[in-house]
């Protein structure tokens, strides 16, 4: 009986030491950071029945990037002609539980005075520490437009 108390105390201390460890999981992967453009692929069905469809695949260069900041700003550069600034929010669809990035943007073509503004929404298809895949599907009276943007850190 005298040995039961020290043995019990030793078992409690041992259990406490081995069961109370810190979780080293970094938590959910964050969109925040500077992402390099791998590809930006688009498909347009054309206008009505007479317009030809178009397929384009842009291969990113070292200068291309999408920089998502922690304060909801996106700074993007793709190619030599497009510099883009946007405010972004992330929402979750209540029915599908899929996350979306909603952009309010304005862009300026560096070769002239053309500027536009608008909004769009991209589905987050993949988000890991090193890979981000966004898709955008828009159906208009003039046809359908599909985009897949692949980024990496």
C-alpha cells in the first residue's frame, strides 16, 4: 500500500507529460502571400452560333505574380500589358461549402489610357501551402467564358 501512492503519482506525471504536447500544425493554408503565375487558361465559346470559339493558354514568366495581402488587397501582374489592383473577399457557399474569391478591381493597360473596372468571382479549386488553382465560369447572352488560373509559391 505504501508503494501505491508513489507509483500512482509517477503514472499521473508520466501521462501528463506525454498527453499534453503542443500541436505543431500550422493551421489552415492561407491565401495571403505572393504567388507566381504558372498558367492562365481561357476558353470562350464564341458569340452565338456564328462566333468561333477561342482557347488561350498563357504561360507565366518570372515577372508575373498575384500578391494577396492580409488587408484584402490583390496586386497582380500578368504579361507586359496588364497591371491589376483589386479588393478581395473570401466567401463560402452555404449549399456547397465551396470557397470563392470575390474581386472588385480596376485595371490599366500599361501601353495606353484604357482603364476598366468591374467585379468577378473565382472558385478556389485547390489551396495548399504551394499551390492555388482558381476557376471562373461566366455565362452571358454572347456565350460562355471559362478561366483556370494556376499559381504557385
